[in-house]
C-alpha cells in the first residue's frame, strides 16, 4: 500500500530531518509511530499524507510514484487517506455534521446520499446529540471524535492520526484506541503517531520508532 | 465498515430523529468581520469612482452643449453708415441670409430691441437716436447643417456695406480648448480613481482571504481539488464584490437621479438657470448609468480574481 525506499527529507538548506527511511505499510495493518519530540514524526506523517515531497528516495502509494503525480491526481489519491490532526482543524462556521460530511461533499456527492451515513457515524463516535453544534462549543474530546469521524467517513484505506489522544483523558483515550482498532478490523490500515507509552502498551501492534531522523521498526 | 464492527463500539447515545437543520452551509464562511469590511471598502470605493465618472460625464456633456449652442448661432452686425438707409440694409442682409442653404431661422432685431440691449450698460430713459447703434441679425443654423459662412460673409460685404458676419470662431476655439482640458483632467482623475479602487479592493480582498487560510487548508487536506477550492472562493468573493458594488454604485446612481430631478425642479428659478447653463441638466444619461454598472462589474471581477489568485498562492505554499 505504501512503500518508502531510502527516503530523505530536509527543509530548505537545513540538515536532513529524516534519513534513509525504508519501510512498507501493508493493507489492514496497524502501527504506532513514536519517538522523542523533534524526531520527525509529523514530517513523516506529512510525507505519508502527500503534503510534503521527499528531497530524495522513492515513495509509492497505492501503486503510484508520488513524485510523478499531478496536483489533481494527488488530491484524488488523498481521498483514500484519512488524517486526524493534532489541532483537529475543524471549520468553526460549520456544524459537527457538516464538518464530518466535508470529505463526501468535496467529492461532489449530493447531501441526501450521505446524510444517514454521517449521522450513523456520529452516533457511533458518541456525538449523536452534538450533530448541529458548532466546533467552538464542543469540548476537546468531542472535537477529537469529530475530527476522527471526518477522517474515516469516506472509508479511507489508510488512516493517519497525529497524537489523537493528546487532548483527552485516559478513559476517552482508551475509547478512541478501540475505535481505531475497530476501523483497522474493518480493513483500514492505521498509523497512530503518539508519545503515549500507556496507549501503546494497551495494544500489541507494530512500532515505528523515529530517532535522530532514522527509523527503527519493532514488529 | 461492517454493522457488526460499528455495534462493538458501545458508549453511543443515539438520537431518535434527525432534526431539520441547515445541511449546506457555504464552504467559505459568510458574514465574517473581514467579509463585511471588504463589502464596505468595495461600496465606498465604487461610490467614489462612480461619482468621478459621473462628474467627468457631466463636464463633458456641459462643454459639448456650450459648444453646440454657440456654434449653431451666428450674428450679422449692420453698422450704420452715413448716407445709407439702415432699415433697408437690415432687410436686405436678412433676406440674403434667409436664402442661404442651412439656415433655419433669421431674426433681425428692431431699433428698439437693439437699444434695449444697451440698457444694462447705459441705463433707461436715454434717447439713443443720435447714436450710431448697430443692428443685429441673429441667424440660427439648422441642426446638422454646415452653411458656407465664408461665402455668405463675402456676399454680405459686397451687397451690404457695413455688414459684419461673426461666427464666434475665436470664442468656440477657446471654449473647445477649455472643455478639452477639463475633460482630459477629468479622465486623468478617473483613471487614478479606478487604479486606487482596484488596489484598495485587491488589498482588502487579500486581508479577507487571510482569515480563510484554515478553510483552504482543510478543504485541501480532505481531498478537494485546487480548482474546486478556487471556484468556491471566487464565487463567494464575486458575490461580496457585487454586494459592495451594488451598495456603492446604487448610492451613486440614486444621487445622480436625485440631482437630475432637483435640477429640473429648480430649473425655472434664476439660480437654477445659471446652474443649468454652467453644468447642464445634471443628468448623466443612460450612458453614464451604464458606465457605473460597468464599474460595479469591474470591481466585483477584481475581487473575484484576487481571491482566486490568493487561493492558488496559498495552495502552492501548502504543497
């Protein structure tokens, strides 16, 4: 599904923040991405999300060499990837329902065709009673769940989450982890970037550890 | 995602029914502070640009009207000479002029009328019989006609000694130069005004766009194509531009319509006649109103174009 070969990344003329990354993300797999602050987790997630291009090496996603893709092709490919941002990035002028439905809306699907689907997912993540609430009045946990729902509504083949439990209490963190596990069981490959050792200890999964820009893999 | 896997995630309070609510909020937020500020800037600049356009049109129309009025009239002056019958000379000159092609009307001022013309300078109650008061013949040229004035001048001089034809050429030349200068200055001011409008609307649009950076990013990250994002913003900002332009242009059109109505209303008073003589009817005409509408569309177009450029630049920075 995703293949990195000798990938390196530097910003401008600075030092390489990622060096010689070679790994694969297989279909239906689950992995944690971890490492100390500044190790390059967010940069790696951005490479996986196609919002950065490597300065060297080869990245293929879903069988495409990302270096050769047009902007429109990247946008189409990105629809197969869901991402949960650390700062949620919900649109404040839209209700929870509309934020979650956004990926389907930009695909050009009519609202009637996805209404039930979105409401079902909102119920599933425990936001059934907050459907019409605007993000500024949601709690941190509710925003987190709305962001996750938005990331998975289009049934992505790959889900990337940047510190998804960073803003929630341990019990909600456990619930969110269960949510990701359920998504993985339903066929989505999951990459969770986290510092949270306790979270990782709750589920036996592959660990990608970044240290000094290099990747160590513990299967 | 299977039904089974979803039902495994237990703690979900379900809603019984979907409340009827808005489903299609515009992707670009409406009624933001920056959006309202942009509408205000567009409205003010459109209003000022429309006033400038109207002003230039009024000056141009008034100058053309002055020229047309003066050039449609020539005067024949009969200077009394010893031993000649001035009444016969006036009558003969009037007859010659009347038979000239392109002349619409000839009016010879009588002796009393000619003396009356001097009253503002000499006062009333004077006997002017002893003075050689010249007599005037006012000749109206037919609309669109161009009589051969040099030939008429020659015929008059040959047949009526003392007859002088004045076609006001010197005055018209001075008038033409003055009105040409006024129109050129007006067009210069209008161009500066349009440039200032375009620049201020461009910067105001960029300011309004800055608050929408998150929207652009989120749309980009959920898989929206660049064209889709740009079109949404362009449409939104075109509407903002049209809204501001409609306020500003509408206010300018209303102002000109009221000024035109008032100038007609007070046109019969002495002050009104003077104002009308100087500035015309204060009506910018259909062409003027069309120019204001074109300006509104131009400014709305500038707003939309700037927003699209800003979206494209933002997307390039994200990638």
